[in-house]
């Protein structure tokens, strides 16, 4: 799981949502954040380039795990970089970057295959086909402390977990103006599951007895993927000599395919105060959306689970950070994987049938208010909350938005998240026939020499789309709700 965190922190994905553009009136993909939003122009996304994004977030970053090697220049063959486990790095220095409690890494990767928006049926419609992947990793402070220090105290690993799932999504959305100041929208999604994997801990902790460690609690791993099969090997219980179990030893995959089916739903609404007796309220827009309500029912649920009985663990002995060990980074991570397999002590339980898992729903609430003396400038406040157990997060974002011309808009913002305080920006050009946007939800901080961000909160958006149509008067008379 640590190897997963390191590799993922140095990777990138294509993610749909860009919170910095939520109040940008002509941003083509606002309907992904709130299905009530429509556009004045129809659009067709250029494949891959329609909405390209590099996006990571969390409290665990590459800079927390990798350090300058104290042996560099002193020991022959020593590299410039090593891990926090190097014996010459003190425990205080090695652990200072890790958050007390849970250290998380999260990413949502959405790859657009088809994305089209157009006016019709007295509203705005969208059709999308995309591949979606969600990755969540939670590593408790005690795990890093245990690996580094192994002090004479109890260590708790209850907050530890890893989860990843991927699926295809075919979505049909419609946004409709009910009154002149009220717009609602919905998006219905058909979901085709590719794979689901989840590792959890229940009551897992370590305590020192004599000269070795005793692990107590239960670990469980679940995999739903067509064509997958757990590999296993006979292994002796260290705490019960002479007794063996079918230890989990990896995964084989043969002819993967659709592993599950499900449904999803996005709901949203936007209300604008007009003709209000309280003058200063006029122009205020209130928006609310709940996205990804739904589930996927997965078949072929493979389970590996520990017995729950105490067992002996001799520590991370296979993992070496010394240059003279002759191990490559890949060798070291393979050794760490073997140690983690012993750490969790998982036993193959075989196929347990089907299982259903809810999607991670997201709540979005927004307020937008135009500057009374200059309506080309508006201010916005957006709140996001992901409902996802140990992988939940929240964000508040305050923005200033500017529309100098009918073909150009954008803005800047500051955000306070569960993981950091950051800034974002968006520039959106939409002349007739073409749309180009670029922006960030998180400005990139310190990077290494390979330009890999040392933190895990990074975002960069860019998109190019073909557009048609434009602003026109709606001849149908709409009623206005008055207060």
C-alpha cells in the first residue's frame, strides 16, 4: 500500500470537475458539478483534449517519504535520494511530515470518451460516455512510526485502508428552466463495473511481547473483477508451529470484462432572486447539487481475510535502504510487499458471491452575487463535501469572477480544504465555433528536480471543444417567483 501511495503521488489523471470554474458562466463542463447548469452554446469535446486534467489531493506526498540521502558523497554508489526508513535519518526528522491520525491520498480519474452538450426540449441536454476511476488510500501515523521506530508501545492500525474501483459511465442529462428565476437539472447514469478492490482493518494493532511483536485484529481484502483469481501458498502460522493456512499471494487475471452493473443519479437546482422587496438580495444566485447517488452490484466477490487470532510479526526485515544491499527500488518495494503480506496475514476465502457498494456521493452548495455597481464582476462561495467514510473530504472556496466580454471570462479563488489552504484560477475563451480553457484548483507548490510535486495537492486543467450556437432571446414567456 505504501508503494501504491508513492507511485500514485507521482502519476497524473484526467479528472472532470474543476471547482474554480463553478461560477464561470460559459464554462462548458459546469453540468458535471451541478446538472442544473446549461450553456448558451452547444459543444462537442475533442477526444482526450476536451477536458484534460492533472489532479491529486490528500495529506500524503512524495516529499514526506523521500529524503536526501545522508550517505550521498560518502558511501560509494549511494544515490541522492532515499526513504524515511534510512537509519541515519532520525525518527523525529523522518516522521515530521506525516499527519497524526490518518494520512490520505485521493484521486478521481475521469476519461472522456464522448461528451456532447446541446439545446433542445426547452432546455439543455448532455450525453457523456466516460471511464471513471476512484482511488483512496489511508495510512495511519502509527504505521510509519511502527516501521521507523518500533518503540515499546502499542500501535493501532484501524484507520488503515486502500480502495480502488473503475467503471464506465453512460450519462444523459437535462437542465430545464421552470420559472424565470428557477432552473433544475438531473443526470441519469448507467454504470458498467470494471473492477473494485478494498482493504480494511478492524481492531488491528501491534504490541511487543518479549523480543517479538504480536498482531491482533482482523484484516480483510475484497476484489471484484471478472477473470480474476487469488494466488495462494501454504504458509505456517508463526504463532502456531505445525499449523498452516492458504496465504494470499497475489492476483491472476484472465479475460477481464464487465464485472458489475449499477445506476447513478445527479440532482441539482439554481435559484436567482429577482424582483425581491429586499433590494440587496436581487441578483443573488443560490445553487445546490448532489452528485453520484447510486450503487454498483458486483459479481465474483473474491475475499482474503485474516483469522482474527493473534499472530507473530517480526517487523519490516526484508526492506533494506542501504546501498550495499544491492537492491533496486523495485526489489525494495517487492520486499516491502512481502512484509505487508505478512503484516496483514490474509487467507484466501475464495469467491463469496455478489456484493453491492454505494457510490461516493458529493454535496455542492453555492452562493454567487454580482457587484451592484459593476455586474461584470461577481463573487462566489462554493462548499463541497464528499461522503465516503475514511476517504471523505470537505472544501470551501471563495472566488472573484470577471466577464469583460461575451467571449471571455474567468476568475481567481482561495480554497480551504481538509488537506491544505490553496489558490486557484480559471481562464475561459469561447468565441464562436471554439472553446479553450485553462486553470488550476491547486497551484503547484515545491517540486523535485524531475518536476514531480513533493506534496499531493496538485491540479492543472486544460480543454478544447468545438462549439456552435450562441445567445438568443427565449420567446417563451416565463413566470417569475416574487417575494
